C-alpha cells in the first residue's frame, strides 16, 4: 500500500464543480455551458477528474462533474477571480443547474491510500510513499490524520444530525451561497478503476466482488441520518468502458457502477460516522476480508491490476464554500439550508446578486406587488 504526501507549507484546494442536465441528456444550452466550463478549466488545475454523475435523485437525470485539484488557495483564487471565469459565472441564468463546492485542506487533516504506485486524487499534488505501518486494520484512516489524537477526535460541532429539508425534486431558481458549516465535516473520495484488468482478474472480480461492492455502496448512500451521511455522489467516466459489457441490468442499480472507472464522493457529519458504518455493515466487513484474501501477496490476485484509492479530509467551517445556481432542491448541502450550523450568505437575494438583495430589502422581491 502507498500513501500520499503533499507540501505542509500551505493547504491545497479540492474544487468540485457540476452541471446538472435537468434530464437524462444535456440540452444544447447545457452542452454549451459544459463546453465553456471545460475550456476554462483546461490548463488550470494540476489534476482534473472529469466524470458523469447519477442523481442527486437518480430519476431526475445525470450531471457532468469535475473534481479539480489545486496546489494552494492562491493558485485556485488566481483562476477563480480571472476575468473569463468571473464573466462566465456571473452570467449564468437562474436555472443553470451549475454548482461548486470548494474545500481547502491542509496535509495535517487529510490522508490518501492506494494500492498502486502512480497517483490518483490529491497525490497529483505531491508524491506517493510506501505505507508499511498504518494499513490493513480498523482505525488506520484515523491514525493517518495528524490532527486526530486520543484527546482530539475531530467530532462534529453539532450535538445531533441536522434535520434534512424536504426534497421535492424541483429546480430551485436563483443562487444559494452557503458560507458557514458545522466543524469537522468529513469528506471521502473513493475511486476504482478496472480498465487494466485482464480476463482472469475480471472474471474473479465479477464473481466475488462486483455484487457485494454494489451492495455496500448502496448501503452507504442510503444510510442517511443513522449513518451520518450529509450528501453523496456516484460518478463514472463513461469513456472508460463497461466493466462487463452491459449496463443497468444488475442488482443494486446505480448504473455509474457499471463502468471501469468510477468515483464516489461522500460527506459525513464527522469521521466517527464514517468509521462506524464501515465496521457495523456486515457486507462491508465480509467484502473487506475477501478483498484482502484475494489481493494479499499470497492471494490469487496478488499481481492483479485493479486500481483503488481512498482520500479523506476533515473540514473546518472556514474550509468550505458552496454555491448552487438553479439546481435541484437538495443538491449537495442545500438540503440543510438554514438548519443549525449551515448558514446562507445573507448578502445575496433570490438571484444571488447584490441587486437581488436590495430588491428583497426594499420590498421588490418575492411576494411584492
């Protein structure tokens, strides 16, 4: 196993961006938005993972998603405040279906583990080194995070899981900017890539792991309040091809899991919830044991070519910025808008602008004659 090391002199930025299709295929207008955003991102971030997402409610269609990695807040901000990016962002209509979640993370509150020697995720910002001691046991993720100690458990600042707002599956017009969040939200990015598998390993994977892995991912996504899951995204890279030559015909649904390269993004209220669901879920415990048997040095897949990586970070309130423009209600953190610990930027009105704020202030907004 290997783990990532990045510079400690400054934090890095993981910027997640999305464009909702508001259907199963993008309209010409949405396609133009995707193309423009793709162009703006090109040659900017150190690494870009370009994906397609199911959800936020599968029946509502799909989204284009980018996971972008920046060496520092300064490098991100130079791009974000540039004239082309600001012109594009400020001109988005109130039903655009575009969102961003900016996460600022120091090395002392992140960890990344992988089974291969080439980089994934934020390992692109630094280097991979052998992990010989903090791997293969319950609690190893926590042990890799420097700021987590016996006395500092990085628990949520909330005493209980917040009430989730009613999600109707409707597009919320306007801009919602969220500026403050509970302390110690835990973000997890898990990735798998089966593209390099040869036939023997692929057959072994389909026979032993495909079904249980789908079941485990479904259990986590559906865990809700009990599992401490604030939000989740199931993504894939369609260009990677189908894992078994067919799509959408397997138990557990989630057709993004049909593809060779897929990524899951999960926000937990804190790291403790993430740990508990992993240890309590019997399917996951069995899956983990079976995987270690197959891929250990003495196992039948010891020389397998399957790629896995897990990156995890603990976020302070100030480390998160989120904005949603004409997105489905319940997208990302919107489901907790106005709940304890989740604060919306009061300087913006229904359209997210200062003029919208003034209209509401002077009575020209919603409900005015």
